[in-house]
C-alpha cells in the first residue's frame, strides 16, 4: 500500500509539472549567473530571468525534482516582483506535498507563509491559506490553525449558520478545544449538531462524540 500511495503522489507531481510547463516556449540560451548578493534586478530583468528559468524547466527531465526545486527557488529569490514568483511558491509547495514518501509540512508552511505575507493580493491566497491551515493541523500547531479559522468564523460569524461548512466547523471546534477553549468548542459542535439532516450524518455523529468527550473532562 505504501508503494501504491507513493506512486500516486509521484504521479500527481508529474501531472502538475506537465500542466504548468507544457504551455511554455523553449529558449536558446541558459540564463546568466545569479546576481551578486544584495543586488536587486529591475522588474524587466526579473521578468526576463523568470521566463528563462521557466523555460529551462520545460527541457528538464520530468523525474529531476531536485532541478525543479532549485529553479523554482531561484525564481522566488531572484524574481520576487514577478507573477512567476507566486506561481513558483505554489508549485514548489505541490512538490513538497506530493513528491516524497510523506509531505514535508515544515517546508510547505514556510512557502505558504511567505506567499501570504509577501503577496496579500495574490489569487493564490485562498488556496494557500487552506494548505497552510492543513499543514498547521498536521504539525500540531493548533494556535496558528485557530487564527486562520477565526479569520472566517469570527470575522464572518454568519458562516456558522451554513451547513455546507459543517466539516470545516469541526476543525474550528477541534482547534478551540486544543487551545483551551472547550466551552466555545462545545458551542460550535452543538451548532453542527443542530444542522441535522442538512449536514452529512457522519459529521453530525463526530460532533456528538466530541461534545460527549468534552463533557467528561
């Protein structure tokens, strides 16, 4: 099963790479050396370098993940004012999520935090926050997970009345309980329970079980 799972993740990586690179054109010359430390390229220079680096990826063997990682990192560091830097952050997180025996969540956190902080208006922000939230939960950083949940449920309290978000509300309640706010967690779980048939049965059952557990503490 482990081999099958690993094979599936690797296939997903290759699929992402194929989709992202297939539309790019080839370049005749490799890009120049990285700029000296402390030297910042102009925007046109960044655009040109990013284009060249992406074009190299078109020519790169699809199994050469080290080269892809290296090139994406160059775009992120040397071409930060380009749209391709945002693209590189997202695609690099795909590699760390799918290419290994297991996801590299610390790397994913580093990349998604950088994307969110550096590019607050990026079209990748919604997906980046979702991926970051999952990485926080997987690494047990429930305080940071709670902050992301609260961006939705505290800033937009009407979302607590939406049965379509019931599964997401379970995560919010879990984060609340894990950070010492059991009473509020029970309130959120009870809200999920109140959805009844409007939410999936197993989600409601989980909420009931969690309320019972919290009631015994």
